C-alpha cells in the first residue's frame, strides 16, 4: 500500500478547493493502515487539526440509527412490515399534498399506510423541511426543549410530499426511526446507542448533546461561500437539525471522533463484528442493511444525485451496485453515507476496507467524496 497520492489529495487538492482541514483514517482487516490530518482546525489562527477533535457528524448519524433499528428487528421487537401507526397512532391518518394538472394543490388522505421499511429506505414521503409547522409548535410548547418523541409525533401532523412507498425523498425519515427505537426500547436514543453500539465497540466519545467540555474539543465549523470560493466560519454549536436540548436526532445529531467512527465502520465491514470481538449485528442484518431496496422509479430519483451514480439505497446507506456508471473504483457491495459537513463513512466486506473521513465544512459533496474514495482505493493494492 502506497498512500502518497492520498496524502497529496488531502494536503493540496482539498485546500485548493477551500477545505480548511480534515482527518482521515482507514482500516483493513480490523487494523489501522492509514491516518492523516491535513490543513487547519481554524484557518484564521492557523491552529492544527486536533487528533482528539470532536465533530458534528450530521447525517453519518443515520448509520448508527439504522444499526439500532436492525438490532430491534433481530430481537423480534420490530418488523419492517409493521405500520408506523402501530407504535405512533398519529401516523394512522397521514395526509399528502398533491399538485393538480391546473397548478393548484390539494391535501388528501394518503393512499398507503406508512411502514417501518419506508422510513428505513427514505421512501416514506417526508421531507427535510426543518421549519415544518409541527416542529414549530413543539418548539413553542416545550420552550425549546423539543423532546424526541414529541417531535416525531408532530412530524405526522403536516402533509407528506407523496404517498408512502411511491418514491424516494431524502428526509426526516431516520429521525422517526430514532424515535421508534426510543419508544420500543424504553430508553433515550442516545442511551440505547451507548449501551448497545458504542460501549460494545469501545466508542468512548460518541453521544448526543453539546456540553461545555465537548464544545472545547469541537472542531471549528465552516460553510462554503460560493462567491468567494472559500470557507466562512460559523458558530461551533451550529446544528440546525437538533431542534432542542432534549432532542436526539437520529438523522443528524451525533457528535463523535474519527477514532470512534472508524470502529463502527470496521464492525460493519466485518458484517457486525467489532475489532474487539463484540458483535453488534448479525451478518444477515448487516447484509440486509446494504441491500438495495429501491424500485426503478425510486432509483431514478436517487440516482439524480451526483454522488449516487451507480449506487442503490438500502437502509440508511448508499450501496455500490454499478461502479462503472460513475467510474467508481470501489467494489460492488461497498456501502456508507456522508454528513452535511463532509464527514464520510464507508464499509466494504468484499475488500475488508473501512474508511472514516472528517471535515467541518458544508458543500462540495459531489466534488470531494467521489474523488476521495477513488484516491483511497487506488492506494490499497
């Protein structure tokens, strides 16, 4: 293995794009084979990227949330064919906003029940509108605390964008799954994950909620400025997907480290078996997670995303099906996801390779991630 190309990519190409700093780790066969920090944590003060830095991993949270749900499925406490209304009655009479041929819109009852599998595969008909009236109402009546189950129930109050199962829409579906895990397990989502995923794998620095001690270690956050083609610093505690102090966002709320997330990626690469010998999922559950569940209509919608070319979608993750469609060097069967600030998690049982890449800058997903994964795999021979 020769990682000179990868170091050049991280040290020169990413800064050329405006990426302030990054931290990348690769495992093969349960062992670390590469770790490299590049650039600056804070561009203004030129402080280096901390080895123990915490990151808002945003949508990489979805991977842990799906693992939690699959654990409950393996225990027989949930079935993917269950209607969500069996757990949250609020979802029994959901509505859909449709656009008529004359341009008018109407709200009608949904034609299909919302099932657990719709949530796991992002085919439920929810959207990512963080300003939904139901969310605003919970914020008001809870004085900004937003308990997780209150938000999940409120998401059923507003019209869906299509009938459950009719199409694919990246959305708050995995937040509802997080609420389902919380309801069924009887534990806060973060507590359930700690007991059943994080502690078994030795992940000591992953949790929901931002304390003063975490804030001190949190990497500086940036947004990409299209006009200046450069990063613009934003508040460290900025995370619009966390609606309140009591909200464990199953879709985008975890704070974690590179050292922790590679342990989760590695466990999934080894079909549920962690580096320390603890198993968090069966091989059957892990393979279900990475199996494409989208039909052709849903696939057409999903593949319109730049970084989704050649991929299908399983439960909370993209899964590599046709690498030739995008010149993707990763093997068929590789799976993973990325977050709003360009954290990226990848697992590949076929190659035994696990990746976690951390950044704290928004945008450039379609530029950075496809190139990064190709450079990594070109170095692995």
